[in-house]
C-alpha cells in the first residue's frame, strides 16, 4: 500500500459490486428514534411559532375571517405618530377605539370632510354614506393635532368593532389587541 502524505496507509475500498447482501437493519433503532424525535420537536416549534404570531399577551388577536390585515401586527411595535388599525374584508365596516377612547369617523384614515375638494367631487349618493364613503373596510387611525389622541405612548389597547355593511352596526362584534409604542 502506498503511504499517504500524513504517513498513514490507505487500503483499497471494496467495489460496490462486492456488497451482495447488506445486513438487515432493525425497524426500531436508537438512531431512527432520535431522528423521529428531532422531526417532531421541529414540527412542534414551527406550530408554536405560528401560534405565537397571533397571541398578543394583552387581549385577543382578532382571529376572525373579517380581519384581513393589521397595521401593525398584534404585539408589534409602532412609532408615536404612526397609523394603527385593521383592514376588513370588502363588505364590512367598523370603528376603532384606542385605550378605550372611541375615535370619531371624521378622524379615521380616509375620511372625506365637507368643505374639502375631495368632498366636492363626491356624488350625492356617496355623500349619504358618511365621511368614509370609499373605504368603509379600512378601520385605521393616525394621531395628530386636533384629534382625540395627539400622539401614542407606552402600550396601546386597540379595539375594533366591525359588522357586515348589509347588517348594520347593531350586529357588531368586537376584538382587541395590543401594540407597543417605540
């Protein structure tokens, strides 16, 4: 046998055709058990991580099919002047409360107020729909001067009341979640 550079001899490996019948492997072995346990643990961690994205530690996560998007996500962080709220499925309307303070529709995102150019461009039918004629399903609020909330701080408890437009606010359901101000 020729020596290797490190001084050890190398034997010729057997050609694959010389392995006729490999020894049978047991159905249950320590190696297979460890592999199965690792896969189960990985699956459990994956499930736990997805469930963790919907829990907020401070209220329900609005786990309803009516809510299609959060701004920011439950348990997330938001700047003091950022917009918060949810987007509902088309055909839904809603209202938002921040730390128990009901936000007037006129202060919600997308409101069209009388006396503005956008209001003048609305049809009479659209004007009858209220201050949010084109985006009833966007239930969001951004603080600012002259509004119910001028800036955010600490921890915010956001409550969303929502209902199908065809059924009206009498059929409203509510959900709450928490976000943290940075």
